[in-house]
C-alpha cells in the first residue's frame, strides 16, 4: 500500500510539473510568435499602414547648353497628364507657378468641373499663369508675409501626392536640378490635404496647427516620416538621423545655414564617416552659410556646377535613409516658412538619390 501510494504521489507530482512546463512553453511560443509577427507581418488594420501605396522618384535632367528644343517631355507634362485624369479635386501649393503645361491642366480640370484650388506665395501672386487661373474663377489664397510659403506640392483626388524640391516653373523643370516624389497613398494625401486646408484658411508658418494625421506611416514596403514646418519640430528628426548615422552622409542643398546640422556633419566626419556634399554656387558665400566651416573641417563639399541652379534639398544617410522636400537646411525654413519634408527609409530609393548625387558631384568637380 505504501509503495502504491508513493507511485501515485510521484505521478501527481510529475503531472503537475509537466502541466506547468507545458503552459510555460505555450506562453513562450505564443509571445515569440507575437513578437515575430509584429516584425514581419504588420497588422493590416493599423491606421498607419498603406500596403497598397506606391512611391516613384523622378529627377529633372537639365542640359549644360540650354535650348528651347529641350523644353518638352519633362516632369511638367507628367503632372499635367495626372491632372487631366483628376475626377474630383486638385489642390496646388506653389511657391512659384509659371509653367504653361501645368497651368493649362489646372484650367482644363476646372472647366471639366473638378474642384481646383491654389495657394501661392505672395512674391509670385502676380505671375501671368496665376492671373490666368484667377480670371478663370479658380480660388486662390496668397501668403503675403515676409517669410515664404515655400511648399511645392499637389494633391489629386485625395490619393496622389506630388512633392519635392521642384517649383512648377519652366526653369525648375528644364534648367534646374530638382527631385520629385510621387506617392499614391490616401493616408499621405490626408496629411498634405490637412496642411493645404490650413493654408487655404490663412494659417501660415508657425500659426498653422501641428496636427498631421499620419506623421509616421508605412507606404508599401517603405517606412515614411512626414513633417511640416514651421509649426512642427524640424529640424529635430533630421538631427536625430544624423546622430544615429553609422557609415555615410551625402547631401545636396540649395542653401545651408543651419549650424546645428552642420555641426553634426562635422562631428560625424571627424568620427570617420564618409561625408560629402554639394551646395548651390551662388549661395556658398552668403550670410550665415556653413560651406566654408564644413570645408575647413575637411568635409568634401563642393560648389555646384549647374550654370543655372542646383535646387535639391536632399540628404542620404547610411545609404538607406533619404530626407527630401521643400526644406532647405536653414533657420528660416525651420522657424518661419511653410515647408514639407519626407523621410524615406528605403535602400532602393536611396540608390536613386545617390546616383543623382554622384551626377551632381561630377558636374561640380568638372566645373572647378
């Protein structure tokens, strides 16, 4: 009897241990599955995901020897074609607008019954193209402050966004170096529409609300950060990216006066990272420009070689993070202007920008 009792007790004890161990293993496996699932299979119901979204990158291709015959077949015609396909709305935020193809597409869309609206900087409110739009009855809001309404973006039908450094002008399209990001994403479009509505309501610069619906989102396979100035906290996310840089920083920018960004680049250069840049030649000697300080620190930075204008506002970090938009690296961009920035986490996109950087860098080298 004693032996049988001991056996039964042993069985009970082993049973309890096995049950507890089994429960523990189940919990570990479930937790691991949840962790891995969150890394590899994001919840499609998340409000920050746009799995069907798409991102395209384009660069202008200016000729060294300009001629009128080259002024066709550019990105302006592609934007005009997208406007021609608009069914409901076209919102245009233009620092400057004088391109015939884009103006014509806006007028034709208005005639078709599409709701077309324009926000333009006050310095360019009297351009011929803007006057044509005004006379057609398209509503226009101008920013008459001293700081710039420096955006260059278009939102079509609440699902397609065009943004970047490209002003909607003939020079911007066919003479200057510019980049354009075209995004098919209702969530990103909601961000830009929100910003447009605020400007259309007369809220510019720091008076605009910092209420971007989706400041961080995933479009297709690309992690995207979206910021607006000067209501937002720029350049803080740019400084964070620079602080975390591990191997390389490439930049090409129209004007560069932000001392904190420059200091981070100098520090990374001294830490052994590859830091290379190109700045628009007409601005390198301007008040507050950081060109000479970076050059004296040993950074490989050049004056650009485009006889017209190198107008990019781009940074590529560690060959997989791209910063682009209307935002020059200046205090005015951060504190006064209306600007927009995209930070794109994608090696494939970064490759395209590095190729453009190398082209601009070679041109700068050849012009020395």
